[in-house]
């Protein structure tokens, strides 16, 4: 792979850019090979100081310095950014899009031509190398380039290859999923505090319970329903709690959350 691809640029310096840069540097990418620009000067200076990477004055300069470009901005900013840089994108650039609701075809339309684009959907646990990164194979991009980017992103967590038609469902499950999980940790800890545990202890126990349960599923590959049954003794405390959750539509609420999140992604696509 051309050594130019070791130069990586970020348009946007928010949470996801921070998560990805963290993973890349942990993986051994030289901070001086990472370039970033953001219109928010305070945010730009913060990320520059945190990682000792190179901050540039505008987005066009990012394209001059780097060949792999992460578009790390909110969906509604995409038309502005793409219009700004489209005349400077060459066949040697790879744009990595990670915004909900922004399709590859939509980007092509703004650029007026097909360029090297890889669409991904990461989530914030990428910050600690435990993310889920969905990647959409693009038949228009060189397979070696795609493989290089895939290997580059593997330091952030698990890579899942999906068809782009399912990207909104990915947003509903793993892209937005950490928010649901954090809400569950908070609620579980609140229950512990209600019953007398200290706040600090309740949060630790709630978080570790989720970690342990998730690892138990991943390592055993046992159906979650069977694992749940293992905890539920006849007439015991856990089945009473499961009954309370079911009575209040616990599972239906989660399914509905994924559904409306997916639908919102589809609305943004339009």
C-alpha cells in the first residue's frame, strides 16, 4: 500500500474523531501523521493538545496533507463540507463517511462524480478499543484500499461487514446502542441506591454485571434466553424481577427504540 495512506485526516474534532484517533495512536500511528480541522477553535485546540496531532486552518488543507479522510461531522453539515472540498478530491483520496442517514449515493450526487468512499458506522466504545464498526463494502473502491482501511479500523473493536441497505438498522442496534446501555446501567444503579447501596458501589456493580453478562454470552455463544433461565430459580427472586420487567414492556421498549432509531436514520437519508 502507498505510504501516502499513512497520512490520515479528520474533518471534525468531536467525540467520534476523538475515539478513532485514540485507537489509531494506540495502534502505533504517528500523531504527526494525523491532521485535523474543526471550525470550533476551542475543540480543535483541545484535540491537538490531547494527542499532539497537527491542526490545520481549513478542510482543503486536510486533503492536501492526507489521503484517508474521515468525515467526522454531523449529518446536516455534510452538504457544506462536501461542496467545500469536492474540487480538491482526487482519485488518490479515500473519504470515510460515518454519519447516520448519509448514503454513498447522496455523497456522489453532491460531488457530481463517484470517488473512493467507504461508509462506516462506529460507536463510542471505539474510544477504548471495544467498539463495533460496521463497514459497507463498496464495489467501486479498490479491494486493497478497502482491506487497508478495514485493518486500520480493527484496532477500534469488532468489524462487521454489512450491505449499505442495512446501515440504518446498525445505527439502531450498535451505533446508538451505547446510549441505551448507559441508561440501563444508570437505572440499575438507581435501583440499588433505592435499596440502600451507595451510589459509587451501585454503579460499579451495575457496570460489571453488564460486562460479565456480555462476556458470558460472547464466550459461550449460548442463547441469551437460556442464560437468562439459568439465573431464574422456580419461585425465586430473579423470576419475580423478570416478571416485573415483562409487565412493563421491557423487551418491547428496547425493540421499539431500535425501530424508531432505524426509521429516523431512514428519514435523514431522504
